[in-house]
C-alpha cells in the first residue's frame, strides 16, 4: 500500500523519509514482548492491532521471536531497500516458492518417518512427485529473481558514466534468466554480459557462477513438463531415500563416497539440499551484489530485520546442515 505522510507518522518503526513516495507491504512487528500489526481504518487512519501470534508470516523484529524463525538476507534486503511496486510482486512470488521448498523438505522427512505405514509403491510415488515439484519450483525462482533484478536495474538504476548510462537504457536487462546467460545456444561470458547490459562486473560474474546449475535445472524441468520424463528409481532404506547417481537429473551432482548407501545407490538428501540452497544462494548473491553496486534507498525500518515464521522452517534449516556436509541421511 502507498501510505500518506500522516499515516506514516502513526507507524513508529518506519523511517518516513525513506518510505515517502513508495509502496510498502506492511508486515507484523515483534517488539520483544508482543505482536503488533498496523492496518488502514475506514477513516484512513492507521489502526494498531495486538496480534496473539503469527503462524506463517514474514515479520519485523530486532531479534527473532522464536529460535527457528529464519533471517534470510534476500528478503531483508528486498523489503528494506528495494520495496518498489514494480518489484514487490516478484519478491512475494519468491517468498511463496521458498515456502513450498521448505514444505517439500518437511514432507520428505514425514514420508521417511512414516514409511513403515505407507505402501512401498505409493511411498516411491510420493517422493517422486515431491522431487519433480522441487525441480519445477526451484526453476521458477530464477525467473522471479531475474524479474526482480531487471526491474531494479532498468527502472531504478542510474550510472554516472554517460556512455554506460546510454548503453544501459539502450539494452534493458531481460526478465528471464536464460536470456541473460545464454546467446545463440551458448553460455555467455561474464565479460559479454557486463558489456551488453552495462552491468557491474561483479553482478555479471554472479550470473555466470549460477548459470551452469540453472541450465541443468532448466533441462530437468523441461524434461518433466514438456518431455514426459519422470524422476524414477527411488529406493527407501532404513537410513533414508536413495537414488541411482548415474541417471538424470542426479548424475550432474558431485557425489562422493560419503554419500553412498552401497556401491549402487546414494542418499537423496544432499541432492535435495543442493537444489534448494543453490536457488537461495542465487537470490542472496545476485541481489546483494547488485545492491552493493548501485545506490538503493536507505532502510525503511532502521534497526530491524525481516524474519520468516514457517512451520516448515526446521526442515529448511536441516537442508542448510545437509548442504554444509553436517548430515547425509534422514536417520541422523
């Protein structure tokens, strides 16, 4: 919503100068003791509500209300300094997709813990459908991220060098990730990306860092959605779900001996964590590098951070541990 000056003055945590003239999605505030939420009343004045609790929400706080509430730098930066109407829809889409990834992880854990009560064929189908959905959702994050980056760069950046500024305006960033990193069916170099779109070199290098994974993910998603392929050969073991590391889409992962259940199959968990954490890393690194390269407005709520409250957070936190090599199996 776009708040008037008088409405802004009624919300104590906002920097009124930083918010002025911009649209802002208001979220709950945890003040350390209680929940607060401001909504617009019938007379246009802001009404402060005392919430009992938050079940599934982003919220503002100086310190998280619960230990398993997560601070994700991407959402913090996007809300605090890039909260433009043209950008907010894509950021909300990314938030929803990460909720879905966390839910996928929670469901896989649930399937593992209840595997003895589920028909084995049905259990494999359950896991298969989650993997296919994980691939599809993770792929969509890249285009939502690119929409965010493109709208910030095309609509809110201005370069000091006149020649570079003319090039920036002449060649706006595309709103799909593939069109940035691929030209004539070949992956562009970071130099080519920086030259074409007048991007800072660091931002162009982040595109190339994530291009190989994106293209692998895109190929897997297209095979599922357009090619009728499926994620086959799921094995249920006492330690967790396993797959054949020699078949697509798992064969592109860097499997090691520690991942092996036996000489033929490996733990599925590291691959799931790899897909989720690469998508999250792309969001954090690309937006963070861009924010360090251009002048964005100052924070709209100084001193506060954006936290994520989600019942699936423990499963998402587990994926972080798996990606760091701290665990390999669901049974740990």
